[in-house]
C-alpha cells in the first residue's frame, strides 16, 4: 500500500481548534461541569452490547467530544479502520497486514490477504486446537507413560505469554480445576525452576509458544524444560507426548524436535501483542474448553463490529482513544491507570502495558518524521481495592494528572457474603472522591483543626472513565480486550504512527547477544563498551568466574 503522507498534527485546523478549546476547558472543574449540566451523566454514558462506559467524570464538554470527533474524521479514522479490516498492509515497516480481527471472524466471513481468504485457515486451526484441547481435558491425550496430563506449562514471552496468562487468570472460574496451567516467560532460571520443581514430568505438557521461534528467552526455557523432562522420563520419544508448539515458523519448530503434527500455526499478519485469540491461546483453550474459547471470540467479534459500524460519538473504543489523546496531548498527562475492580483481572493492566506501550510508544510518524506531539501513555494499574491502600494517595493528593479507567462488574463470579457490595461501594466511592474531592470549607465544617485542613483537603477534579460490564465471562473478556485493542488503534491512527511494529525492542537484544560470550568466556575478553558497561561486566565476571574486577 502506498502510504499517503498525512499533515503534521499541529498544522491541522482541527488540532488548532482543540488547542484553543483546551485553553477554555482546562480551568473548569468537574464540580462546575456537573453543576452546569443536569443531564451530563446520561448524555455521556454509552452502552454497547452490555458494556457501559460513563465518561462524564472527565474534564471535557460535549464540544470537546465534537472537536475530537472532527479530528478523528480529519485523520480519516473511518478509512483507516476499513483498511485494517480489508487486510491492507497497514504495518508498513514490516509490509504486513494487521488482521487480528480475522482471528474471531465468523466462519462465513471473507477477509482476504493478497487475494486469499484467510478465514477458512483460521477456523481450521481453531478446529485443530479444539480437538487437542478436548483430548487433553478428557484424558484421551496422555503422557508418554500413559499418565493423564495434570499440568500444562506455557513457555513464551511478551505477546506469547501476557495474553494467555492474563486470560487464564481472568477466566479461572470457567477453567477445569483438575488441570493446572502455569506460565513461564522470564529467562531468569528461577521462573522455569519454580514452574517445574514440584511437577511430575509424566503428567506435564509443555506448550512452547513463539511466533518467530527464535526468541532467546523462550528457546532457553524450552531447552531447559526438555532437559528436565528427559531427566525424568529418559526416553527421547517422550518429547512428542509432552511438547507441542504454537508458531508461524514450522522449520524452527521441527529443528527443536517437536513433531510438526503437534504444531498449531498462525500467521505473520497477527502481531504478537494481538495474538492471544489465535493459537497462542491454546493453553487458555485447554483450561476453559473450546466452548468457552468460542464464546470469548464472539465477545471480540461483537466489539469489532461495534468499532467498525458505530458512529464515533457513540463508539466505545473511539471514545476511549479520543479521551486518552485529549489528556495526553492537551493536558500533558503522561500516564493512564487502569484499575479493575475484579480480582480475576489482576493481570489485565500488565497485559495492556504491552498492548498499548509496544504499539504506540513511537516517536516518528509513518513517514519517518519526528512526531510533534506526545504519543502513547505509560499504562499501569492494580486491582481495586488493593491499589487504594497503595498508590491512590498520589492520585488523590499528589501533583500529577493521572486519568484512570475504572472497571467493574455488575455481578460477581462468587457471591460471597457482602463482598461484592463492599467492592462496588469502593468502586463508586473512588470515582466520586476523585472527581469532586472535599473542599477546605467542607473539611473545616467538620471541626478539623485549622492547621490540618490543607492536609485533609481533596482538590478533586481527577478524571476517571467508568467501565461497567455485566459479569466477568469469556464473552465479556473478549469485548474488553477488543475494546482496548481498538482504542490503541484509534490513537495510533490519529497520531499517524505505526502501532504494529516494535523496532524499539531490537537494540537491547543485539547488545545482549554480544555480551553473552563476554560473560561466558573462560578467557578474559576484550571489552569495547562504554566505561560504565565495561566495569560492570568486569565486576560480574570477577564474582562469577574469579576474573579481574578493575
Ligand atoms: O518484545 C518483543 C517481541 O517481539 C514481542 O512483540 C513479542 O510478543 C515477543 O517479543 C515474543 O515474540 P515471539 O512470540 O516471536 O517469541
């Protein structure tokens, strides 16, 4: 695809209009905005297929949304969305289509890449995964000695780990409790050691997940797992019953010794961080079963349809993207906190970190020009209520602007005593406290000693977006993940950056490969790094190998 060069954002009339508007809105408080507009909450709440987003507690007006939507139109967001769904090669630096939406397409949809409909292949892999998952779950697939598989260990990193690990945790309530699923990612040997230390190799199945099958962390862990298995089972033929692979690289999978029959494929048009609903989700499918996985894909698909068809003013991913951009570029916010009031979503923010920060952490636009505005935010968070007893102090009374997405469920997975009402009372209370705070006069009226009044005052005016879902189910998880995938797309499209490459991870990998032999060599190596790195490597070698530290 020939990339048309878009204008620089600050030169766009829509951008200038927003900058002028921001100067007016910046000084208005949420208290004022709510006082001025009786129906604000209703007007700024959108319900799409059960996912409710209330963005009224944000520092914006109806005009802000109108101007942001004009900006999106000025960037041809609609055309960019269609280009993705049509399979155009919008990942221009890697000459690839970006088609995670094809992973959840209905069987009769047609989505073409280079003139070939990819949907039948997607469904063929899903069917193969389902057959395998059913056999493991029923006990028909046994280990080499005939024992039933009791633990599945997914070995992968980044997009080949964070998605399935997050989703396994999120959907634990739907998983087969007779099977334990573990995730190993870090090249720190502790990770694989802890994951296998208490396991019986005869009952353990490894899923080696790597798009490229060249990632050093994953291959190192996979080799260590293979050694561990062989030390226990002693027969090389055991590998075929205890190792399967998920990859796009059949040759490397075969080189590792995994039977290509036991490989589950995907395609170069699936980015790693957009891949857990592909075969990369095999461990999840084994845990929750093919039906649960299919339900999750339906949730993704529903949000895809909404993103593609809903008007921008009522389009949840577009609204989240525009509101995020509003703070990022017109208020100078550097971060966004994602705060799920759902223990099962404990890993959701960690998952979003890669999705958002690897996608939109870019400082040149698609034409290679330096961007003129701030791009992707720092994403972080922890589940409520735990975060309230840790970092919320800084959000309430610190000096930084931290817009928050606060997620909650109308119904609990486990209705234990008063827990859900207490959890949700905190959920509602926090967004109220953040928005409206407590003025000095309100504090003083409570009889607080005058010198303590400033300490006990809450400025408020901290923006939050409330996201409510019916209950954490596979379907809802699919909706939520697609919501954020498309939010990231919306922002990248407006910033005119390539949200689908990740060249920024390369330099560290190259340097690490150069340093490995310097750490492992018996002879004292010649070091040609900077003075600091040379000295640190010498110190490490001196400790580990008894070399010279100086
Ligand atoms: O961190 C860089 C990265 O390339 C991610 O984008 C990717 O998800 C991860 O490494 C793992 O890659 P692979 O699946 O090829 O092992």
